[in-house]
C-alpha cells in the first residue's frame, strides 16, 4: 500500500484505539465499583442511568468541570508535567500491542496493531522489539510518579513517590526476568511473533494433546512472577503502598485535583490494560482461540479480537477481584518479597527453562 | 678401568651426619649422637679406603689421575667450574689421613666430650669439618678447593669458639677467622690470575691448569707465574699458620682438645702444604717463589720453636711445635721436595694428633689443669697416657726408628741439597730439630716426672701476663671438667681416661712408631716408598721444566737417588739425630736433674726470656701496626666520614629533598575533584595535540 | 545518508559539554550526571561506527566485526550502571557524614 | 534520504539543548530530567542508526534505571539548588581552556577532514538484530560478558555495604 493510505490507516487506528481504550478505562472504573460493591455486599453505583451505567460519564464531566487548583510552593513545571508524562507513557505502550492478526477493509489489508504495517509483499512487519519498548516505556512512566511526589512539595507525596519509585525499580527486575522464559521459548521479541509461536497444540511424544500451545503451561511460574510484579508496577492492591489511603493520604497524588488527578487515574487504568494485554499475549496465546464456523464472515474476521478482548477482560476482572479480596503488604515485607523471593525465583525459572530449551534443541 | 668410584660419596657422608646431628641432635641421646657421627665418619673412611684401592689400579694402569665430574657448578662465559673430584696419589694420602685420623679423633671425642654441653653441636661441627676437608683434598679445581678451604675455616671458627660463653674462646675464633681471611684474599687473587692466564681452574684434564702451565718456561724474573705462586703461598701461610700469619694458631687452643688435635694439628693446618704440593707445577716454574717459600718455612720453624721453649701451657707448647713442624713442611716444599713434605705431613699427623690427644688425656686426668708447672709425677698415675705420649715425643724429637725421624731427616737432606735450601737453612733446620726435642722433652719431664704439684705452686706474675688467655681458658674449662668429674666419679682425683679415649691413642701410637717405615731412604737399605708412590704426581712438570730451561736445576727428587753419596747422607742423618739427643739431654738436665736451674737461667737472661715468653711481642706488634691504625681508620674515615657523612648524608638528603618536593607538589593535590578533572583535561589536550602533530608530520 | 562526521561532531559536542559540566558544576550528583553524559557521547560514536563499518567494510577485511560496536555499548552501559550504583551509595554515605553535596566542601577524599 | 538528515538534526539539536540545560540548571533534578531527555533522543538517534536493540536498552537501562536511581537519590537527600562556591580556580583557569582546546581541535579536525569519511544510512533491518547481537555477546565476547557480570555483582555488594549505616 502507498504511504498515503498507510498514514490514513494509522491515524484511523490510533483514533480508534485511543477511543476504545479510554472508554474501556471509564467503564472499568464502573465495573470496579460494581464488583467491589458486590464483594462488600453493597450495590455500587446505581443512580446515574440504568445500573449506574452513566456514572463514568458523570465522573468525567465532574473532573473536567472542577476547579483545577495549583497549590503554592509546588515546583510548577514539574507539577504540571508529571501527570501528562504518566498518561502519555501509559498510552504509548498500547501502540505496539497487536489486537489481532489482520483485517481487510475495502481491499486494504492492515494489521490490527498501531505499529504494525503490511509490506508491499503482503508480509506483516511488526516492530521487532515491541516487548522491550513496552518495558522501556513503563520504566519511563516511573518519572511521572516520582516527579509528582517531588514537585508537589508535601511530605505525603514525597513519601508516596519515594515508595513508588523504589517499588517500581525493584519489581521491574522481576518483571523483565519473568518474561525471559517466553523469549527463550518463542525466540523473538516481537509480540506478533510470540503470538504466532503459540498457535496450534502441544505435541507431546509425537501425538497431539488437544491442549492449546500457550506458554502458560510451560511458564506457569513465570506467569505468576509476571502477574505479581505487574501488580506492583501498577501500584495496585496488594502492592498499593504509594497511594495507601490509610497511611499517606493519597500518596504521590495527594496534592492533585481535577483533570491532573484524572490523568493519573487514567494512566493507572491504562497500565492495567497494558498488563492485561501483555499477559494474554505472552502467556495465553493472544487472539488464538477456538474457531466458530457458524459465524458470518465479518464475525469470523473479528473473532480473534473477541478472544483477545475476553482474555483481557478476565485479567481486568482479576485485578478487581484481588483488590476486593487481599489486604495490603507492609513496605519492608514488599521489598523483601520482591528482592528475596521473586527475583531468585525468576532467575531459577530462567535457568531451568534455558536448560530445557537447550536440551530439546 | 672405566669404573665409577663415586668419590662424591666420601665427603657427602659426613655432611649427612652433620645434618642429622645438627638439625635433630638436640632431641637425641648422647649415645645416639655419637653413634650417628661415628657411623658416617667410619663409612666415609671405608669408602675412601675402597676408592683408594680401586683408584690405585686405575692410576697405575692409565698413568693419569682419576677424574670424576659429577655436575656442572658454575658456568660463566668460557669459564666453567664443575663439581669435579680428582684422585691421584697425593689426594689418596690426604684422604686416608683425613678420614683415618678424623675417625680416631671422633672416637676419642666420644669420651672426652662426654660431659660437655652442646654434645650434638660438637659432633655436628666435627662432621661438617670432615665434609669440607674432604672436599678440599678431593676437589678437581681451585674453586671447589677454595670452597672446602673456606668451609674448614668456618668449621674451625665454630669449633674454636665452641665454649662461646668464654670471651677468650670467642675472640680466638674471630682471630682465626679474620687472619685466615687475609690469606684467603691472596688465594683468591691467585685464582683470578690463573683464570686470566689459563682460563680455567681445573687441575687435571688436557687443558687443565697444570697442563697449560707446563707449557711455560721456568721464569727467572717476576712474571705472572711467580706472582700467582706467591699469592697461593700467602694463602697457604694463612691456612697453615706460617709467618707472618701464624698468630691465630696458638690462640686456637681455646677449642676443645680433640679439635686442636684434628683441625689444628693433623688436618686443616696441613691444607696449605697440600695446596702448595698440589700446585707444584706452578711453583716449580718460579725459583723466586720457591726461595721465598723455603725462607718463610725456615723462619717459621725456628721462631715457633723458640717460642715453644718458654710456654707453660701444655697445649700452647704443642701449638707452637705444630707451627714449627708446619714450617718444616713449608721448608720441604720450598726445597721442591714435595713428597718429603707430604711424608712429614703424614707422620706429623700421626704423632702430633697423638700428642694433642695425650695432652687432652692428661688435662682430663688432672681435671682441666693445663699449666705444666702444676703437673708432674703423672707417670704412675696415668701409665697408658704416659707411654703413648712418650712414643709421640720420641717420634717428634726425630729419634730413629720412630716416624718423625725419617720424614724430618728426609726434609733436611733435601734442603741440604736443594738450590733453595743450602747449608745455612739446613743448619737452622737442625737447630730447630734440637729445640723441638728440647721443649718436647721439657714438656715430657714437667708433666710426668717429679711430684704432682696440683694447685701448690703460685705462678709468677709474668706467667700470668703470658698465659692470660690460657688461664681464663682453663679457668672455665676446669669448671666444666670439675662438675664433669663430680658426675663421673665423686672425687676430682687424678685418673686414667676411659678406654674409648685410650684406644685411639694406642692406635696412633702404633702409627707414629711404624708410620715412618714407609719412607726409609735408600742409603739405609730401604727404598723410599713414599717418594716412589708420589713420583708420578711430582715428576711430570719437573721434566717439562728440565727440557724447557736447563738453567733451572731439575727439582725431581726421585730422579737423582744416587748422586748423593751415602756417607753424606749418614752424616746428615746423624746430625739431626744428634740435635735431637742434645735437646733431650738439656731437657733432662734442666727439668729433671736440676729443676732449680731454669729459674736461675731465666733470672740471668731475663730480657730474652720475657721476650720469648711474650712470643717476641708479635701479637702486640700486629696490634700496634695493623689493628689500631685500621680501627682508627675505620672509626674516623669510614664510620664518621663515609658512613655518617656521605651515606647518611645522601640518604637523609634524599629523604628531605623528596619531602620538600612533595611539600611543593602537595599543593596540586588539593583534594578537589574538579581540579583533578582539569589536570586530566589538559593532559588529554596535550596528548591529542601530540597525536595530531604526529599525523601532520607523517 | 548522513555523514559520519555529523555523528562524531555531535558526540564530541556532548562529550565536551560533559567535561564542562564536570569542571563547572559543584553538586556531586550533577557531576555524576556529566560523567554519564560523556559515556553516552562515547556510546553514540560507537554505534555510529558500528553502522559505518557495516556498510564501508573494505572487502577481505575480517578483523573488524561491525556489530561489536553495538556490543561495546552494552559493556559501557554495564560499567555505567555499576558506577552509578556504587557512586550513588558513596554519595549517600558522604552526605550522611558531611551534610553537603558540594564537592568543594568534600575535598578530604574520605568520608 | 533527506528525512533521515532532518530527523538527525532535530534529535541532535534536542540532545545538545538537553546537555546545555543540564549545565545551566542549578537544581539537580532539572539537570537529571534534561539528561533523561538527552538519553531519550539519543535512543531515537540509535534507531536512526538501525540499532533498535541498543535504543531499547538505552531507554530501559539508562533512562529507566540509572536516571531513576539518580532522581531517587536526589529526592532521598532532598538536594537543594547548588551553592556557588569558589572551589577550584584550577578547574576554571586550566581545565576549561584545556577542554576548549580539546573540543576545538576535534571539531576542527572533523569539520576540516570529516568529509573524507563516508556516511551512514539506515541499513538493512537485519543488521543489529537481537539474534546477531546475542550471538556476538555470548560467543565472541563471552569472557568479557562474564567478567562484567562479576563486576556488577561486586558493585551490588559494594553499594549494599556502603549504604549500610554504621552501628
């Protein structure tokens, strides 16, 4: 395809993804409040619209309309920069995530991925270090939290951001190492390649076990490490030290209000989405799923996206579920857990996996 | 015969003994220590005897010495000195004498040192000495010989200072060592000359020193051969106590008596003689050197004899007699009668060792007393000792048919005929013989006749002055012996020595009786085995010398047996015997018949007596001439001037200079990281500029 | 098609700025950052040369592995990381005792 | 390929601007952030050079880990704006001229004769691929790799020991 159509397609895809993502975020908040409410034997939002379905809209309007106050004695530039940084970084990481294989609209075939493109030969070329980009971007995202705490010149914020940055640095290690097993098995850093390498079934001893060829099965340990580290990265319960309401008023975004606060909020949820997407891409075969022959062609085309969406939804739900269930760690326990348990476990996982891979040639 | 004799075993055996005793002996019982020492010495003796028997066949068959090279020792450019061993008739005699006498003296020491402290130390040193001495006599080159040479010096130092708690002993040890250094220095220079001119230090071999030297003509003047010979000779004077370096030997009597017998009578002091005899090829080519050797030997003989006259310390008398006998040997060498010298060396080893051991037995008997004036009448009390000492005395006095007679007579005869001897020196020799027999019989009478005067006599002041070291010596020695006696048998009374001491005495007595018979000269109907035995060693260079220079008289004794009329020989022999008898008579007169005479005589000729008593003030003279100026020089110039002034100045100057410079440079080390970075930057700029400059100019 | 010299000039400029920072800044941490800046400048030239050799490698020239330029960058990064860890630890220790981050006040070269 | 040059100029300008900002800013955290900017744009320049993996690592390790560590320490020590002390006149009057000479010479050299060097292009995407780098790193440079791992270990221990409070 020529450059013009490429650019047009890219713009369309970006707009679409951002829209879906932000809507998803909004309704995740709704879902969260509902589920938590049910878990805590409450109703959750019911007033605004049926089942409170318009609640997110109301929240959004409120955020936008509230006065955006800027406290004195804050480091202005950074105070403003921090939330933007957080949100932008979280959004960028979506760019490399493939939601499906390809889709053909009006004769134009394009990849269901912002950073993916179809070469003239029809081969799909993905940016071949997608995973690393995600890791890098998330690691940049730390600045948002750190600077927020620092610039807003308040002890709660500072403590919160100190905790946050320390926690993120610590758990990045485990996060990265937990993915090495996947890389060893798939032999690629491109998310699309990784998903492709999970197609089909596990062949054990020559005969076909009808278990899908997902990496969750060999990498169960890596998966759990990834999950825990990712929760810590996103500052979610049980690792939500940075914004522990009961200890530090609201952690690093104590001083923030209205839209800036909303940015942090959205950033957190987008990050949740990113984590969920990665988990389903790396461990659960991405968009692979059973073929349903009875669907119309369009349905057939969108089926992979559906499977992918289901898996992502599952992980989002898991987030909420855990938040509703588990208590919060103590800070030193958190650090000890990260350094003394997760990290060695991840390393052991890598060693064992590499031996197995080498053995199977 | 290509049989390997493994000569290296002979010296190594005592070394092993020394090592075992020296390292572990502290824990051993005395019996264990002595067993080890004796075992290895005996083994060495046995091996030596075997090697000599085998070597004789070889040497007689091949007409060249047996040379055995174990390993390369030093290689510097073209020069190389191997661990080589050299066995010819000469070294055969030496090896047998050393190991044999050494073994006997070991046995003796077992009894003599029984109650001394540091028993294992003593035997370790003794074995060590054996090792070095055998190395010396078996060495195949001057360098290896020099190692043995120094080694025996070390052993002698250790053994003289054995009672190192006594100042006098320690000082005597140091004196011996230092005086020997002087001689060794000359020896070294001689070796350097040899290296310069011959390029090697090996004795034998086709291009050994002797083979090369024998190509030279005997030089009439003062060429390098003469200088070399004189250097070697000077070294020999140090080791075998000749004028002017004899002074260490009398003091060396501080050591235990067996040491005096082994080292300072039988073996070590003869090393110089051996070295000269070994180097006869060099000496024969230099008339001047031979002349000087002869004169020195003669002077030493007469001087030491006269000094011996007045001594009252029994061991010192023997010491001076040793010096004078060594003078005889030197004289023989000077007269190019090496075989006679070696012959006398052998016999002297027997009877002088016997004398020392006998003296030791006497001292042992009287509980550490060494002053003859306190002795007397011991004839009845220690008959065995008396008889063996009698034999030795007759032997040294040169009365036939005892060993001393033949050797001494042969020396005198050779001297009489030698171009370097002549009538005067012969006369002095005869006089010396008389004096020898006089002081020896004086000792004999004073010790064994008259009545025992232990502790009764108070000695004259001058005696004190004379024998101060000796007094101190037997002062302490008597302590040790005293308690020794208390241990052995409750009372300190006079007693005969145990058999372990007597057995060697008896053996040595037999040897010093018959030992001379191997050298019965022709005119007495014997035919001089020793000369013929040694002839092959001694003749070769002389023959060369004869061909090369008719002007120099041929010096080979064996080549002219009958040119001397027998009557003349008889006359000479008679003269020396007569001298001996006269000495005996005077001694009998003065010290047995009319014991009061000596005091009267000394009173009459007091000056001379004091001079003799004080050994011609030689020690004092050396002290005044050499030691004090040297001390002053070292103190003022070397210590104050060079050491404190120059060296310390340099060192401290360097220190203070670096301090100052550092003090200045310290300003750079501000500790400010940024300044450091600045220096780095400027340095980088400089390097870059240099590289660009290089690139531009390429 | 960018001339190699541009990359080199850029790297030189960054390096010089790093040196200037080292020379002129007082704050230990900032000085540390200038060091990191210099390292980055060097990295840049490494990568540039790696790419350069990849295309301009003379035929038959096997002693040069073009990609090694990029590998060196890893080693530089590793060293930088180690340096940062230790250096920052030192800075913290110094701050504990000296209560200052000004190098001009920390010139004893000891804690 | 003009766009390549344009991109280079843009990012190079950002780099220099960030570096200059690092100098002129008096508060360490501003310097740190500008350094982050420098590193990020350097990563993009690496992408221009076709070294995508290096770029990613640059972002992750430098921007993501090391600089976060810096920021963390700055926050921990609560470092204020630096004070202007007359520390080392040497640095000013020796170092700066030396550095200027250095930079001047190098710059002059590159401007004068840099054209003789060829240029760089965005090469075939296979170059600088992760596989190749990994092969190089674990085959040809195995020993240095292991040694650096040891170095890292030592650094970790040193940091722990240093960070430990006495008592």
